[in-house]
């Protein structure tokens, strides 16, 4: 399909710079795939739309403070993003994207500006690779890094005259993390949040549990490529990024039970966020009798015409134009590519008219069978 089918006019005033307070007060557009009916509610109303026996699959990945601020000995400021750890560089080794670092030499040390009083911390340029750099950190990421908020949020805040300091960072570390995030022993963490999960507070999750909705945590390590705009003419030609997935042993068992119940007509699989969808739909057909966790890498690109095997409903945010996230939502709305794009554009037109907030801290859409 043509990528320009995923374009839409963006109203910059709808870009959310902070989450709703409380989180479940975010608005919720509820869409029926079968009838096309659209209802307007809040995330706090989610128990009205889910039923006993449903399984809610969440991405429990933990967002790491992967954004860095630094300065060279010349005083020039450098900022960037730690993308993935590199064990071959030893402790503190990372592949990073750095801005304003073209003149930095291999072996040069940059002084880091940290959100916590850690004393002087540094970053060493260890090499260059592709579009980025190999670096070594002189302190733990949690001590020296800043919350990796998407650039469009930082830009909107700057235009509104908002500060970017240690006090704001403390709030962002809370706000840009799901209530169910875990520090994975197998995966390093994500450089972006699984944003649909940000809406789910502990109290809302407890209410869903009392109503018989089972929560199943999985992990997909969200990388920078998740939000990369599609720049090719045909979306199928987009070079999809690699992300690591993990389904712990307990979640494998719970998911097997949920899928068996689904096959028997008892309950649905509800994916919270596009990352949970990609985890479920790329999960290998492993032998259920094999013990332990299930881990794999995925480059799955979901576009209209994709046949969903394990997902019945999706809770998702309102996404960037021309993105793979938008293509996935379109694919879920309708199996026919032409109708899928038409339905997607219609729903986003409603969202603009009704003033739904967009992107990571914005409102949500629940797509039901």
C-alpha cells in the first residue's frame, strides 16, 4: 500500500505534553470492527468493555533513562540517545546516537550533565558505527541519564516555555513508566515507553482483575525504530527495525490457557499497545512442553492485509502520521487494505473533531471485534 495513505493533517495543539491526571481519566474512543460503531468514554470505563475470561496482554518492559546531555571541553553541547548496550566494549558500553558530535575524536571524553548529584560523570567516544557512535559511560545509566521523551514532546514543551531540569525529570521518570514495568533479568530495557500501558493504574488493573480479566505480562524491548517515520513510497518496503521479545515461563503457561479458552469461545485476547500485538503475532510456535522462558528477535511489519492469529482487541494511542504503528492499527481495523485506510482516516478525523489528545501522553482507542 502507498505510505501517503497513512498521512493525516496534524493539529499541533492536540499533542499531549503531560499525561491525564489521574491516568485513567484519559479519553477512550471505543470502536467496533464489526459494526463500525464509535463510542466516547474514558480509560476508567475499560471494565465496561472487557469481560470475565478476557486476557489482557501488557508489555512489562522498563523504560531506561537513555537520553544523555553532555558537553565537550570546548563547551559545545552534545545530546543524544543510548540505543543498545554493547558488551564487547566492556562495562558501560553502548551504541548511541549523538547530536553535535561530528567533531569529537575517538578517545575524547565528554562531561555529562546528570539529573542526580553523582559528582562529575563522563562519556568516552570509543568509535563510530553506521549513523551513530560507540561510547563508554563512567557511571550507571540510572544515575546519569534522562527520561527519553519523544522529540515532539520536548519540542512542544520548549515552545510552551517549560523547564527541563532535575525536578521535571523526577516527574517524567514516574509519568513515562507503566505501573507494571519490571527490570528484566534477560532484556536491558526500552528507550521508549509502551505508551498504551501508561493509562493503566494499579487501581484500574485491580478492578479489572476482580471482574475476571486476567493480566499477562510479556516483554518487547522498544527501540528507536518504533517511531521512525516511513520514508519509502510503499510501506511494505520499509526496513523494519529489530526488537527483542521475551515471554516468561509463567506468562507462557497463562497465555496457553487463554488461547485454549479463546478457541473454545470463552474470552478474548486483548493486546495493550502495538508492542504487545507485535510480540503476540511474532511469537514462535514453540513446543508447549518445553520449560522456561521464550525469547526471540522480531522484525515483524504489520500492514493492511495481515492475518492476525492471536489478537482479538487492541488498546492503543493515537499515533504519528506515516508510521508503522498507524499501519498496524489500519490492518487491525479491516482485512481489506483499501477499506482499512478509509476506516483509519475516518476515525482520526473524528479524533481531531472531538479534540482527542495525540501521541505518547495522549488519549486512547479501544478496538473491539
